[in-house]
C-alpha cells in the first residue's frame, strides 16, 4: 500500500471517524452528566478553550476539558498530522522492523488514531498487521483518560483490528527515569510547544530527550505563529547538528475535507443545553494554522540496538519513597558537603532539605572513615518526620553495605515511634540519636521528671489568673486576651523560656524585656498589664516546682537541660547536631543546640521560615558570635508541589517573604523544573459539612485519574471528616504540627478550622498548601473563619478551579475582603 492508496482509504473513513468522535462524546456525557457540577465545569472548560486562541495556556485539568477539546479539535488535528506526514505513516506501516511511536503532548491521541487506522488499512489490504507500539505521553491525565476510556473503545468498535495495536498511556514529568529497552523510536511532538509559558524549559528538555531517545524520526507540529516558527527553526538547527536531515513535509492537499455534520449537531445540542459560550460554526476538518517539521536520521548498522531509556513515565512523578533512588541536584549536593562550619539549609517547602540532611550525615560518616566514637543527634518537632529521616538514613547505610543496629525508645504493638538510637560504623562506635525536640530533656539530659498533663497545667493557670485578678483588683472581664491559659503558656514558651527572661530574675526584668517573637496583635506594654501576666506566670512557675502533683512541662524540662549544659554540670554530649524544621526554634533553642555540641561549627540547621507557624514573621536565625562562621545554603524549586499549585500560591509565598524579618532565608516558592503539572487548587463551597463532604467526594471521584486515594483534611476538622468517612472514603484529619515536613496526596484546607496563632495565618496556610504532592482542595463554608478569607485573595485567580457556581459565589464573596490591610502588611 502506498501513500496515495492510504490517503484514499482514509478519505473513505471520514464518516466513520466522525462517528467515533461522536460516540466517545456521547459515552462520556452519559457517564458524567449526572454529576451536579457537570454543566458548570463544561461551560468553564469551553471558555478556557479560548485560551488557546488567545495564545495563553490551557490547563487541561478539568475533567470536561477533553470533551470540549475533542469535539472541536480531534478531527482537525488528525487531518493536519496526516496531511503532512502520510508518507511517514505509510513508511512506518510498511517497515519490516517494529516502530515505537512516542507521541509527546499526545492529548486525546490524534497521532495514535493516524498510525492505528493506517495499520488497519494495511491489514485490510491483506498485509500483516504492522508492528507498532504507540506510547502516548501527556501532562494531563484527563486527556489521556478520555482517549483510553472513550475514544479508543469507540474506535475499536468500528475497527476491531485495533485491538492488536500496542498502546500505552503515560502521564509524564521530565524527572521520571526508568529502565526499558526500545528498538526504533520515532518521536512525534504535536503541539507540545504551544504552551506559551516555560518555552525554554520545554526546549531544553526536548533536546535532552532527543539525546537519550536517539529517535530515527522526529515529526513535529505547532501552531503557525511567528514565534513558534522561529522556535521550530532553532530546534531543527540543533537537530541538524546532531545528524538529522529535514524531510520535506508536504501539505499541498488536505486528506480530509469539509465539516463534521453529526458532531456539529451534537455539539450544538450541548451548547444550547448548557448555555456554553462557544462558536456556533460547524466543526470542521480544516485547520490552516500550523507549522510542520520532519527530521530523520539514518541509523547505522543493525537497527535492533536495545537501549535503556526513560520508561515508567509514571503518573505524576510520584515521590521517590526509596531514599537511595533520589539523585541529588547540584545545589543539594553542595549543601550536603562536609564542612566544619555551622550550616543553615533553607528553601521552600519540598525543595529537599530533609533529603540533604540525610546525605550530609552520610558525608560526615565518610569524612570520619566510618570510625567512631562519634555521637550524632538528629532532632525535629515532628515524630513522623523523625521516623522518615531514620528510615531514609537506614536505607542509605544499607545501600552502602553498612551494618546497622536499631534501638527504639518506644515500641507499641510492634510499631516503633522512630525515636531511639541507630549505631553503625566500625564496632558500632558511631551512635546516631533520633530524639523528638520535646524529649531532649529526658533522652539527652537524663532529667527525671514527673508526668506532665497539659489539662492540669491549664486548670492551674486559670486558678492563678483568678488569684492575680483578685490581688490586683482587676475586674473579672478585664484583660482576658492576656489573662488566659493559651496566652500565658505561649508567653512562658516564647519569652520566659525562649528569651531566657527567667522568672527568678524578677518582675522588673520582665517589665523591661523586648518581647521578640510575640507579634503585635495583642499589646503588652510595660505597666500593670505586664505586672498581671508576670504575677500569674510566677505563681505557675512556683507551683510547677513545688507541687509534687504538678509535673514538669516539656519546656520546663528543656529549661533544666539548658541549665545543666550552661553550668557545665552536663558536658556537651554530641559531635554533630542536625536540626530539621528549625523554623519554630526560639533563641534559647538555638543556644541549646549550640551547647549540646563540643564544637558549634558542627551544627546543621534545615528549615523554612515561611513555615514558621508559631513565630511567623519574627522567626530568624541567630547571628551571635557562636554562629559567626555560619554558611547558608539556599535550595530552590519544590519537588513536591505540582506546577499549577506552585503557580497558584506564589503570591502567598511572596507576601510571606516580603513580611519576613529575615529576608535572607525566606524565598518565594517555585516548582522544580521537573515538577508535574498537576491540577490547579480546587475551590469548593458548601452550606454545611454534609454538602461540603458530598462535593469533596465528587471531586475525588472526578480526579481519580490523578492517582489519588486518601483525603487529608487540615487543620483538624472532625465534623467534615466524619461526613466523608460515612461514605466509606479513606479520610483523616490532622494538624500541621503532625504533618510538618511530610506530604499527602489530596489535601483539603478547611476554612472552618481553628488557627491557634492568628498572627501566623499566612505561614499556616502556606504550610497546609505545600503538604500535597498532587491535589489541593480549598473548602469554604458559611462557618469559614474570617481570618482565612483574606488569604483567598493571595491565590492567583487564573490558577484556581471553582467546583461549581455555589463555590464560585462563596469564593467571590470572601475575596472581596481582600482589600483589607491584612494581606498588604509589611
Ligand atoms: N533530587 C531529588 N530528586 C527527586 N526527588 C526529590 C529530590 N529532592 C527531593 N525530592 C523529593 O521531594 C520531596 C520533598 O523532599 P524533602 O522532604 O526533603 O523536602 P523539604 O524541603 O524538607 O520539605 P518541607 O519544607 O516540606 O519539610 C520528597 O518526596 C523527596 O523524595
């Protein structure tokens, strides 16, 4: 079969192909139209389709986008490809060896249709079925899923021979790597470069890909704008240097012609039913606005040259769970190097700070040639993170063939809490202690203490407030914003302990202290208010030390450890100290870290001040003498956060960076260049928990192609969690303190959740939004807390999806509050 015969065959199939496009659309609509938000989503998807015409990006992350796309573009895109490359398609079908067609930016699979139907033509003409494998690669799970679940089954119904064609679907992120072998790859890139953003990124990665694929043919199409034409010619110049020749891609005659009457009629019915803003013109096969470029390279020798290539172009660059598989980037390698200087590793959420901490520990051990004795402390505020750091480190040690002995502080039902000692090295003389920050007193200072019950402490504080008010003649309803257990405990933490404004130093000392780290929301100037706070706290301190029933708070124990170290009764126990998530440390905590070290130059701090939910803007790293030799490593780009979410929260990260006092260490968040595109954050609104839960369940169902399962609600929202659980959906609700440094797949930020530290609401929201490696849902209800509302205005509006009209309304109403000075502070 030659090119002319194939062209003719395709022309004869024109009505059948149209029928396939129609049937796929009908099946998709039948499967989805009962979703309450279907009409809304489709109407916005249709509006967004005009982004392409206006040369802006189409995000392809609404579940109805492929429907709108396929009805209008499927026929055109097939026509364009075939009209330019029919002879290449013929060549692939006639080839005696297998051909693997990689379609980069496959969308709804027009290239698969062209090669697949051509294969059918060959088979029907009495030839053997061509040996082809079509590998569809696209950034949008929805586009691929429409091809796989709707278009291709409809195509198989009309052309059963297609069952024999090998087809694969991969959601691609450039960082994925794997091993598999291919023999004769062809690369098609249809409209891959139409994205107006990230052009240079796409170009350089395409270049890299061509280098590793070594394809024999490259067939490219883009829209015919001047800019794209220039880009194509610069790419082709590069490829020519690599030995590719131009193939003249003929476009003198179009394979298909005219309109698609049945598809047009069906589309118009949708337009009317859902009042879509769409062109009323008939759907056409003709498309005059494109460039085509064909390149090929003569392969030398036998063509069965099996090569290892990026394979499992897996869903959404799932996070590398096995530590040894993570290959550090150059900045991470630099930050992980061994050095005798305090090092401070900062960077936005997900940039790999914890990864660097584990690598740096390995580098320390190598520097010491795996011989001890060596005492190393790894500490952080979050037990689950300790567990992860320990698992990562164990994996690295085992990968190096090192023997490791594990001892755990606490094992319940066979499950350990991650804290405890790991020993390794020559004669197990290297000891690495994993200790939760709260437990430093116990495990480092061996400080004996009585059990601590927070409720008992709160009740005691309430008593001391009453006593103080009585003694000082303060009315019962006066100064309640400072004379309450929450405020007093935090004052004890941040000022009494945090700034070493010890109670024994007396009231005068407290009256004069500059309360750094406490914000300005609640004023507490020198005078009777301070006096009252001091008196209540003094009573509290005395009670804690004197009453055998009181028990010591974690802070009090940390203070004791501090005293022991300061007085040198306890000699510095560690050679190295690694602190992850340092951002919530007080100045005293930093001193404590230094004092635990024989040599302060061996302190490593990793963290991100933008995630400082307790001290927020006032967080800063000490610049005192002990830290004089400190060196900063700033990592950039989040490996965790999908592109679209990074784009959406960028203004929020900018606001945090602008208002942070420590400009040196807080930076705006950007995605790692290989981050998966993902979906834009989804705004969902409902009157109450039941309504919200139903919608969140519907979102999860619609976005299942994104490979999600469990829903994680933050911050704690038991009501919403219960409603979702009732439907049998795996769901949890937790606090950011528990999730710090960790990641989840579908994070719901509930606006009805309480925030303990309203001053730090930006940092709080940033920390929640950056916990996801796939999807973020923002849940707004009538009970949304007012302090969250302005934060919605710090999300980039064109990078959000509203789930339905009610969600959009609620969102718009709340967003009006954005003009409040709150978000413009600093
Ligand atoms: N070089 C890399 N290659 C691939 N994945 C990486 C790389 N560096 C980090 N990651 C992945 O990125 C995710 C985030 O890494 P990590 O937890 O170290 O970041 P972090 O900066 O400590 O985050 P946070 O600020 O939220 O604590 C992890 O899933 C990790 O496996």
